[in-house]
């Protein structure tokens, strides 16, 4: 059974991006994690040409496709609606689901040799 990475790419209007980022860290991501369907998460800044907005990739890792499907059927709608109610058209999201076929972690990869 392969893990699944749920990636939500969000373009956020510059005038609300700081508020959005704090809300994601303090409210939305904790709500998502409380569903019990995901085992880790991260927010990444996408560095690309941005026309009037700042782009982020919000990633959630789950143990299986079954966990992801349960999240979608039981939780996603209400959580996405809460996000839309808070930020409306100030955020545009694109969702991608990735099945992890292979991964390898190297020992001491986080140690800076310099």
C-alpha cells in the first residue's frame, strides 16, 4: 500500500497573503490534521512568476488512498467551504493527488557539512 501526497497549490492575493498564511498555520491545517487522515503536512512557497499573487503549495501526506478517499467523502467539502467563506476570490486553488511509488531518506541528510 503506497502513501499518498495531497497537494493543494494556492495563489493568494498579495493583500491577504500574510493573513492567509497565519490562518492556514493556526486554523485550517490543524483542522485538517484533526481528521486523522494525514500523518504530516507542510507549506511551501512556489517560486515562479506571480502576477498579483503569491503562490503556495500546501501538502498533506496520508498512509493510503483509502484514507484520502475518506477525507474527501467525510471532511473536505466542509473544510474547503470554511476556507472559501474566509477568503473568497482572494485565493485560487488547484489540487493534485500524487501516489508515492518510491522514496528514500538518507541518514544525516539534514546535517550541514559546512
